[in-house]
C-alpha cells in the first residue's frame, strides 16, 4: 500500500513515518510538512492513502481532504489529529479512518486493517474486471491474465499483450490498484508487469533486475525502489 503523510509538526511527522515503517506492506511515497508540496507531488506519488493532519497553519485539513477527494477520488484519507472534536466532520468527507495522537503501532494496525479490508472488498466488487484498451480508434477488451505489462511511454499509458499494444485511460497508479489481485506488480516508476507473463529475469548492477516477458521477449527493468516488493511477491 502506497502512502503519503502530511503533518505540519516535524516530530509528529517523523513519528508517523516511524510507525508506518514497521509494517512490511507499506511504501511511504512522500512525507511532508507542506500541503502545497503534497498537492504538487500527489500525481507522481500515486498513493492509495494520505495520512492527513487536520490542524494545519495555512489550510484546514478537512478542506484539503475535500480538494484531494475531488481531484483523486480513489485515494483514501486517514485523518491524524490531537483533537477529537473533528471526528464527525472528518467522516462527513468520507474519511477512511481517524487516528488520535500520539500514534502508536496498535492504533496504526487497526487503521491498516480497515484499509486492507477496503481493498479486499474492492477486489470482490471487481471480480469480473476487464481492461478496455484503444487501438486505432477501436476499443478492445483484454483480460488481466492476457496482458503482459503496462508502460508509461511519452506521457501515454500503453498496455502490451503479445504483439498488440493498446492505449489506456487513467494513471499507472489506478491500474496498479486494479490489477494487484491478478498478480500484477509495480516494478518501476513507469512499468507494471503481470508476474505470470514473466519468462525469465536476470540480476543487474545495484541489486536491480531485467525481466524478459513471454509473449514478445521485451525486457522490463526492476528498479531499486521496487526490488524488495518484487522479491517478496516471487517469494525469493
């Protein structure tokens, strides 16, 4: 699960980072004290969840959550605050959860359990999920099992299935979330791959790897950022 954190107090920010870092399935994409930096970097970070302080000096966290929800409705918001009087208002903006400071591992575990449950329910709702790709103005239905990889290429998102290439809508983060139940994995900032379509892989320098795909023998990089998750998913 990819997360971003915003808290205007550096000690509180560092504490949230420390607590989250203890959980294996969490990838911290951004931790900042500046809400403007958060908004600027959200598209590149592509988080599943934003942990958001409510009491910010320049903007109310509730208002900021509404802005994030309007721009990126798939992102879950978890409010972090020292004041419980915001609880009702927080859930009115459809927050996934609300954690009282000081943040502890026990509190965070309860919140993460809820977030992972949301993902499970979303997967169940999308059990008949199909990828719709555009090729020369025609739309094609591709099952997740057929696809080999998705690449962000020249600001376009391309699905590769065998010798076919399809133009996709949405962001690579959207597809990462949708395809995770079908054994797809993020291996690079610009690549998602179907684990079951990997023919072989070879170690490279700096603990990285090169993947070779089954259908077309294309070579896909595994960057250092994603090596540990790649190894974990392949049980290496």
